C-alpha cells in the first residue's frame, strides 16, 4: 500500500510521538551509560530517569515521584502487582478480579489457583458494568488483593475504581487494591491523590500513550503491602531490579507531558466517537454498540454487526486502507470469541461480528469520515454472502434472530 | 497475529465480497443437492447447493454443472466456499466423484491454509458431502454406492463431547479417523472440537480419551486436578451482644423497612442495602434522595442514627454511589 493507512487500532498500540522519539535518541547514541555507574558521564542518564519519574507521577497525580517504578510493560506490572501483594500478605489466600480483565491479570489469576489461591471473578452486566454489591460480597477475611481495570481495552467501558477502592478499604483496609490503567492513562484525567486516593497499585504501559514499546510504569503507594517481583539489583531502589531502559523511560516521561497537555483533546474525541456511532447506526441495520449506556473512554467504539464475521470485516477494511481490530474468534487464534463480549452476554452471532475502533489524538475527522463511508459497503457485501441474511429485505432471514437470541442470550 | 493467507485465498475472498462475475455466492434454484454445515454459534456456517445436468435416466451419469454457496465466516471460510464451487464446476464431475473431494483438496486448491484455519476447508467438504447425500436421496441412489455407510449419518447423533460447538462423540471419532488427527490441537484445528473452552480435553470421555481409544494408546496418568482450598471459616467476632452477623443483618433490614423507608418515602426517596459487613452497612440512596445535595446528611441523621438507636450503637453507614 503506497498511502499511509488510516490507523484506528490505538488500543492495541500507538505511534511514537515525534517529540518522544527526539528525547529518546540521545540515549540510544552518545548517552549510552549505565545510569547506575559512578562516573560523572552517567549522571545525565540518571537525572533523565528521575525527571521522567516526575513526569509520570504528574500524569497519574501521585503524591511523590518515589511512588513510581519503571517496568518493562503493563503485563510485567500486572504480574508484579498480583504476586507482589500476595507475597507481602502470606496469610491471605484470596484474590478478587473481574471477568473482563486483560489476560495479563486474568491468566495470572488462573495461574494463582494452581498455587492454592482462591480467585473470585466478578461478573459484568450486558453493558459491561460491575455491581458494587457483588464486589462487597466477594470480599473474604483473607482477601489479599482486588484487581479491577480502570477501563476495558475492548469496549472502553470504565469502572469507577476510585469509588470501588474506597468501599473495599472500608471493609478491610489491609486489602491491596490494584487497577490496570493501561487504557486510561493519557486518555482521561485521573489523580491518585484525589479520585483514586484509595488505590494502592496502578499499572500502565508506554506504548499506549505514544511512547515506545518495552517500557511501562507502576505506581506503588507509600506504605502499600507489596513486595518486589523482579529481584536481583538495586535499581528502582530495589523494587524493580534490572538495568533501566533509559531511552524508553525518558520517552515515556515526555509522552506523559504531551498527554497531559492533550487532555483538552478529550472533548474532540468524544464528539468524533458520537459522530461515528450515530452515523454507523443510521447507515447499517442490525448493529449495536457494545458497552453503550456505560461510562466509556472517549476514543473507543466497539460495534457488533450481526450475521457477519469480524475477521472478514477487518480484511475488507485493510483493502480500503483502514486498520482496526475485532473480538471475533477467527482473529484470536483460539476458536472462542472475546472473553469480554462473552462476559457481557453479547450473543455469539454478534460477538463474532465485532469491530473495535480505537482513536488517538492524531485521529482526524476526515479519517473517521472515511470509515463511515467505507464500512456500510463492507458489511453489506459480507452479509450478501451470509446464509443468515436476506439481501432483498436487507434484514436477517426470518426466524434466524429468534433462534440466536434464545440460544445464546 | 498477522494473517498468513496465500494469494489465492485473498484473491478468492476479494472476488467474492466484490461480487465479481464468475463468483459463486447464492443459491441454486430448485437444487439437485443441498447441504449445510456449521452454525452461527461456531462462528462459521455454510449453505451449499448444486445443480446437475441429467444426460439420461441413470443418475450415475449426472454431472454437477452449477454450484453455489452462502457462507457466514472469516476470510478463509469464504475463500474455501468459493474454491469448492470452482473446483466442482471446473472439473464437471459426477456427485459420486465429487464426494471424493476432501478438505485437503480444498487446501491444495487454496495453495495452503494456516493450520488454525483448516476447519474452514473441512466445512466445505462436509457441506459438499451433505449435499451429495441429499442428491442421492432425491435420485434414489443407494448410499452404499457413494462409499458411505448409511448408519454413519445417523450415528453422528450421539453424546455431545464438545459443548461449545455441539459436536458428538461419533462425529469426532469419525473425523479423527478420516483426517488422521493425532492430537487435541489437530482436532481443534480441523473440526473445532475443544477449541473454545477446552473443558472437554481431558475430562472422562473427552478428546484425549477418544484419541487414546481410536489410536490405541494407554491413557496417561492424569495430573491431580486443582482442588480449590476450602473457604476458611470467618473468625467469629465475639460481640458484646452475642448477635450473629445474620441476626444483625436481619435487624438492620427490619429497621430499614419499618423506620427508615417510610421516612424517606415522605420525600419521594428510597434506600437499597447493598451489603452488611460486621457493623458496616453499605447502602445506596434511591429516588430523589440519590440526587439530593443533602444525601450525606440524610445518611448520617436519618439512616445511621436510626440504625444506631434501634439496632446497635456501633453501626456505621457507608454510602455506595456507584
């Protein structure tokens, strides 16, 4: 493809901002010193890391920069959060999480069961929302950690983690509260000193906020019951061993300041999101927006097109120069559609036809318009082939929808 | 993961969704053979029809001249459907010859399929077989002439092993033999069984047992299953007034119903008890009370005071606003 594709898959990863690349390059060239070294040449790298720490602390509203650790990625952060909380609370054997977490939490929770821990997985409703009562009821006398994501990567549905953390602390202040904020940092304002004041651990990733891949950050509240996960060096004050990814860290810091400045973009993205969803619903029959009705990220729209398969949609969009993603089974390598959509009880017929559009601050109105222009034709051509679609009526074949609803709801 | 499709797959898919001349989606009017495979639940499904040219009374001289499909599925499912129809029309073969077309032939025609997409070609072969059986019934051709054991068609009804895709034991056994499937991964790739929730992999009578049975392998020792630890009994809080948590909760509910609700109702509000933990009562104000600027006061002076007076002086009321 000669033309740059239209990139609408920003929940998967984002482009590195040019300003970020600029500040990274010196550390890949002449400033290659190990920040732990004692000679003066190394102090530049060392100081740059501390500056980045301050920048990350600011975007999440941490009280002091010493509460920020740099990690390799959000997956590492999530592993460290769960294992670290359990190791620091050896007499507690219970973990609470949700059915829609990223695998970096959910698979760890599954693994924990093999080590004798009990895991309660909270359900969500059809709009993807949690019930505070379910959470409170799940807490046991030996609950060590509650891990609830800030916003879901597939649907963009946000959880009121600040308030949920506060409730958990009222039941038992010794329970560690972790939130995976990979999808929210840089997209919506937050403060660990205000709305998230009851959150103990917060994890995030660099490459979702226009920094590079291979770097992430973790907030560990001062005094939180948590033990380090990676051991074997004094870096990060012994809380995350391993020589620092200096260029990545410096880039992440810069990306955070850029994101902080771009929070005013939130309103523009919300308007684009609304325009996109209204237009698609007006132009295409039998479509719904997953998570509609819940509080959602401004950049994410997850559509379910009934009676077509998501991978086919993606493939046809690629031919039109548009990159997006799907929760369909065929795109996942497994044969199961997205665990998030299943947890929301989205019927199989629609989960297979899901399409996730995720924008960034670089997304333009013209790009969204192009999607709105192309998508109806794509869905139409796939439905024409589908045995469940009546082309003449432009509606599902008689009886099909009833069959679907009864069987899978 | 990035797609690993051959150019042939991509070309057939693109032609099909563009509705190019020479593509085969659709349905043959009054078909001589009609077959179906898959379901919406499985994520792919195919309706297949064909028409034959009858040269005489002998049905065995029938030749397939037109083939059509309607397919719900991913790129490779649509390409497999298109490939099947092209193969049949290009070769101008009889239905009895057509039944010899196996999924591997479709894969060859497509110049290869990624392993996890093999089931798409199997779907084509299955729909074709079903359509030929339909043709045989219509034309009074004995199934034994097709090399099909008629009992097999009934046999596929049976105990469901893979509940995600509703696949029965006889069907899985037959496919394991036909397609020479030697591992659970191969089974999932070819016919999807066990590809979703995976619970049928090692359960008694599950996929591993079927494999062992078909290929004559001794069952491997089964790893001890995860037995969740029993719930530790909550330490009994020896309260001064020996009320069990249950009794306390019941009393809270009684006071809420008899005292608090009627008071809130006067102003058009209501309350929901979300959870009671020890002496902490988590509750949510409803109706006008929820939106009231004085909600906190209401909780303190109406709810908390009433519960302290009537149930226990140590009760704490905690608002739930989410």
